[in-house]
C-alpha cells in the first residue's frame, strides 16, 4: 500500500491541489468541473446522480507518453 499526500485549497469555484507532483487546478461545481493536472493534462468531469461520473480528457495528447511494457 502506497502513501499519497494531497492538499486542496478552495477559492470560491476554483480549487488548487498541491501534491508532490506539482500544482493542479480545477474550476466548476459539484456536478460539473474542468481540471488541469500538474503535468498539463486537461479533464472535464460530469457527476451524475446515483454515484455515476463521466470524465473525458480534452485537448491534445501529451507529446511524451509513458509506455508500460
């Protein structure tokens, strides 16, 4: 089991997520939000009633991708 650390700071509809990997940002409401990860990936997430959620990466793919072999 690995240990993870993340600290979130809320600034109205904005949120900053601080982690060992860097700073991520998100904006939106409880049901819909747009976020950017510390490595630059962008996501749109829609939370539906009943515990369901739908997420989609937006924008270009990163030029440098990790490959698992």
